[in-house]
């Protein structure tokens, strides 16, 4: 049994990760920014006792620090961290506002960095700690101008920056044995992805969990798609 922390766990991909990983027998700590919007998690909690729900707004440094301070004080181990919480702004270069740019960066990049950093004491208690940053092909610089949809400038830049966080954190944390990867879930039918998306959320999560099982011990600082194939940075 692994202990797995998931941010943004109350809906979408985070909720499905929680559900599938509980069914595999893991302990899940589900971070949610609004404890009043956790009906789906409460339902799961009635079925699985190894689900803990914690308040965590990734864009609020005090919230991040206090969540992981509590976990450290409880001597909690984290084997796997999913930096999953994220927001979208579909506006292009001409339409995006500086306020929105800041908001998207604060959640998708700064939030992920704060969570990753605050979780290190708990990750160090694991024998094989792994951090998975939920990235996107929209954050791939290499894919720009090819067949990939584009135009969501704040989101794309934030995910490209998240990929740099993956790469640098993988280097900085290697001496602690903490591996860090970026993983794209594909285009998924969630509130963010919309109903036209390619994958049901259950299928995307099933593929991603299989891809994680196929990781080799030295794999870190890499950017993978839901099927486990590498994506160009
Ligand atoms: N769906 C796709 O096609 C797709 C494609 C590529 C990458 N991704 C990435 O996959 C991840 C999950 O996406 P999704 O499709 O599941 O999105 P979603 O359905 O919109 O869910 C987003 C989740 O993030 C949470 N969240 C947002 N801001 C937060 C904050 N400041 N603090 C804590 N939680 C916060 C939301 O909580 P609330 O309920 O409180 O808002 C919600 O639980 C994201 O990082 C996204 O960029 C998704």
C-alpha cells in the first residue's frame, strides 16, 4: 500500500485518480480547496476508510504550508504526490488579461512549486518517492505549430513553466531520491476538457496509472503522455 497525496481531488481527474487508487488498496490524502464541495469524496469515504480529506488551496501559501506542516508533524509518509489542481483560460495573446495570467500562474505553476517544496519532508519518508506534475501537450514548446491546438496563452505558458519545474526539481531533489515527472492526461472529458474531449476520465486515469507502473527506477525529469510515450518539451 502506498500513501498518495492528490491536489484538486474533489472532481475531474483528481477525483478519478482518488477512486482508482483507493480501489487498488492505497491510502489517499485528498487535497481540496473547498471542503463544502466534497460530496463525491464523502461518498468514496463511506466505501473506503483509507481516504483522508484535507483543506488545501494551492494558490494560497498559508494553506499549503499549514496542510503539509500538519502532515509532517504527524510523521506522515507520502510515496506519490499528484500536483493535479489546475485552471484554464482559453484566451489568446490578444485577449488575455494580466490578472488572468497571474491567476493561472499562481495555481498551475506557483501552487505546484509550493506543494512540491512543502511535501519534501513527507516524501523523504518514502523508499521510492515520486512527484507527478499534471502537465499538458498545450505546454509543449516542441509541439507548437504542429497539429496541437493552441491559443490558450496563459495556460500554455503556465504548463511550459511547470515542465521546467519538473526538470529542475528532478535535478535538485535527485540527491534525496525524489523523482519528478510531468504527465499529460490527454484530452479528457472533465469540466476543463469539455464534452468533446477524446477520453472518458476513467480511461485517461487508467492509462496514466499504467504508464506510472511502467516507469523505470531511474526515470525522472521526463515528460510523458497518458500512454507512457515521451512528449517533446
Ligand atoms: N481535462 C483535460 O483535457 C486536461 C488536459 C491536459 C491537462 N489537464 C490537467 O489535468 C489537471 C486536472 O484537470 P481536470 O480536467 O480534472 O480539471 P477540472 O475538472 O477543472 O478540475 C480541476 C480541479 O483543480 C482544483 N483546483 C483549481 N484551482 C485550485 C486551487 N487554487 N487550489 C486547489 N484546488 C484547485 C479544482 O477544485 P474546485 O472544485 O474547488 O474548483 C478541481 O478539483 C489540471 O492540472 C489540468 O491542467 C487536463
